[in-house]
C-alpha cells in the first residue's frame, strides 16, 4: 500500500486550515420584538412567527 | 429516484416507528398542538392527514379503520365528535408545522405541529386579512362599475349627438 513519504509539518497543516472559516448565520430582526432571529423560524425570545405567537411561552 | 417512496424511517425499526407514529398522532389529536423534532413533525403530517380525511366519512368502516391506528378510545371519540366538525371546511392540509430552532443538547431542529383550525390567533388573523381583501375587491368592483357607467353615459351622449 502507498504511504506518505514525509510527515506534514504543522505549518503546512495550519496553512491548509486558514481557509476553514465559520460563517455568521444570516439573522434578521423580529418584527414583533426586534430581537435578532433566524429566518423561517419562530422568534426564540417572543415566540412570534408570521406576526402571531406560535408558543404558549415557556415560563 | 425517490419515486413512490413515502415517509421516513427515523432510525427506528418498523415496530418502533409504528408505535412512535401512533403515539404522536394520539397526542396531536388530544392536545391539538405538540412540540417535537422537525423530522418527526413532518413524518406525522404525512401519517395523520389521511386519518383525518378518512374520519370525515364518519361511518362504521371509517371508525374501525381509525381504531386500528389510534388506540385510545377517548381520542378516537374526540376525533369523530369534535375534530371532524372543526376541520370539515378543509380539504386536506389540516396541520401546520412551524420551526422553532435547535434544541440544546443534540442541536436537533425543533418544531410545533398543530391542527390549523384550532389555532385561534391564526384564525382571527386569517379572517381579518380575508375581510380586508374582500373589502378591497368590493371597492375595486364599485370603482369599475362607476367607470363603466360613466363610459356608458359618455357613449350615450355621443350617440345622441349623432
């Protein structure tokens, strides 16, 4: 079986990883309470979706 | 191709899945809205809508069919006596799934599934928007008839001149 001839240095490894980036999720303000929320989901702070409350809010 | 593939397996054996779907369906009819994972909510939608449609036939064979699937007698009773009447206007699409975001612990996407006709807030809003729409349509119609009337008058005048 073929095997790597040389060990990759940590610099080489780290250079490869410079392109692994996390992207910020696209949030928008809730129409009801103004809190930032994910699209197509009920607002986690006030429970509103499509301008009405989806939740009987957890106490 | 996913032709003719209905439903999802949900990482369960056939019997486990069957029991799960029955439990979810029972809970939904009992409580009208339940919170579960998005995958289960979507699976439940496919499972329960034909049951409700069948129940709308409201005869003995429909009852027997539903009793096979929903084991709690009280729940079957509420389905036939109460739910069927409430959803009678609707031809399918009895449920609504709203995403809630990810659960802490396993980051599963959560959702609420509810019987559409039992969400009073939503119904109020729908009725309101419908009224508004109708009023608008009416206004438009009136305007149109007025315009045509005016046009007719003008036409009459011009014809008289001739």
